[in-house]
């Protein structure tokens, strides 16, 4: 929430109101501008508290955490943040094609809430397909933690990198198609 959430979260309103025109007529990437325009320093204490929770969890684990595990955790944390960003952009970009994305946003919120409470490794069958492939919220919190405690397999690491790269391509395609389909509210 500190970096990009509030900028991307406003995309549907910008499309409906025609404010998207202002982003498209300025030089540079409209997505980049929208992403970082509403950085919220008020969310910074949440980052600090999250670090304290992680430190407490590692302390309770009572196992030695080496520097390589911490570096791996930070790598996966950054990669999964990118994946979360991509999911946010894809779901918000639906408004380029339909009148409202309210129901899709509700599904996203429910799935995200579930996947942040339950580790992705407990999903099987259709739930695994849904929460680890289609809406990969199930791996966003699971992979970094697995890397920190040394339980991330090579196959899991390859999958994490693959799914992030895949959704990077999907995000780019959805965004470009959305921009092409966008009709100005003023026209």
C-alpha cells in the first residue's frame, strides 16, 4: 500500500470519469505515472510493524536464519510484490472493457483475504488451480516464507519466477489492449 496501491486502485474511476485522458496526453508511461502518483507515507508504519512481526516469527521459529536465507526472502518478497502489482493492474484494467469491475474486485478481495490467512501449500485440486495459477494469491505469501525457512524447492522457485514472468506478459497485453479500447469520456 505504501508504493502503488492507491494510484492503481483509482484506475476504474479515472476510466469512468475521463480523467484517463490526462494520463494519455502527457509524455511518458501513463501506467508508471498512475502507479507512483499517490504514494502514501501514512502506510510506512505498517511496513515497520510487518518487519517486527517477521522478526518475531523468526525468533519463535528458534532456528538459525543465515544471510543467504534473508537475501532469498527479500528477493522473493520483491518478486511477489511485483506479482501482486500485476494482479492489481489486470483486475483494475477490466474497466477498459466493461462498465463496472465491482464484482471482480469483490472476488479478488475475498481470495486475497483467504490466501493471506492460509498458506498456499494447503490447496489441492481446483483450489490449487484457482489460487496458485489463475489468481496466484496463494503463492504470494507462501514462497517468500518457504525461502526464509529453507523449504522452497527448486521446482517451487522456478514456478514462482515463471508465474511472475507470465503475469508480467499478461499485464502488458491487457494494459495495451485496454488503452487501445479506451474511449474518452469527453468524446
